[in-house]
């Protein structure tokens, strides 16, 4: 019997550094606003970034991770792409008074952030099988979400500011991991360490 033709795996560049860069940059801009380092009137500068870089670009990166059969990358980038788009749309609709949460605005945002905290928790657990740099991103991201969630539910501005500081750290860690992926790729060998875990078979 003749051999059946095998499906050829699509060869694509590693989309991980792109997805991490998009996540890092958007997180940085929003976190600077949450930390109170820019005037409140400038805080919505994150909206176009959330739609097109943190959102659309991460969705594209996540789609290519499916081709690479990378379940973690596909789930992470596609999901956080959706996070940024949904957050941007929610904020924009609030500004346009299409969504009117009123006195329940903190509860609405808190519930939104709580759901993403839960998702981030198990993605953080999964990252323990990958490398130290990525784990650092998810550990600090998880703590950031916890702090921002509590801040939203309680209305404590100090916690939102703290979440902003933590978000900046998250962004810097994600940029580092993204940069390592790009630099190591063009160098052909590991130049920037990411501390991969070794697991016994």
C-alpha cells in the first residue's frame, strides 16, 4: 500500500518575541497611567495601543503559535490579545456613556480583573515548565492583577498606584524576555539568558 501523504508543518518564525513585545509595551503605557506618573487626561493614550498592538498584534502572534503547536503561547497571546481589546472597548464605551456602571463601576472593573487574575494564575503555574524569564513575567503579572483587582473592588487608589508600579516591572520583564528571543535568534545561539528549566523525562 502506498504511503499516504503527510501534512507538512508550516514553517514560521518564532512569534513569541513579538507577542511579548506587544504585551510589554501596552502594559507599560497603561501601568504608567495607573501609577499616576502622567496626568489623568493622558491616561487614555493606551487605548489605540491596546486595540492594535497589545490586542491585534498579540492575536496574530497567538495564531502563529497554533501553527507552531505551542499550546502555551497560543493560549497566552490569543487570550491577552483579547484582554487588551476588551479592556479598550470597555473603557471607550464608558467614555461615550454607552456603558453606564455608575456606583457599580468598581465592582464591574473588579469582576473583569478577577476573571483575568484566575486565568493568569494557571498560566503562571504552566510557565514553571518553560523558563525562568517567562516565569518571572507571569509571577509579577499575577501579583499585579491581584493588587489591581483588590484596588478596583475597594476603591483604594493607593492599590491602583501599586498595581501600576508592579505593571511597569511586569512590562520590563516581558521586554527582557522578548529581547532575549530576538537577540538569541539573530545570534544563532544563547546570548541573553532566559534560564530554561531542565526536566527529567
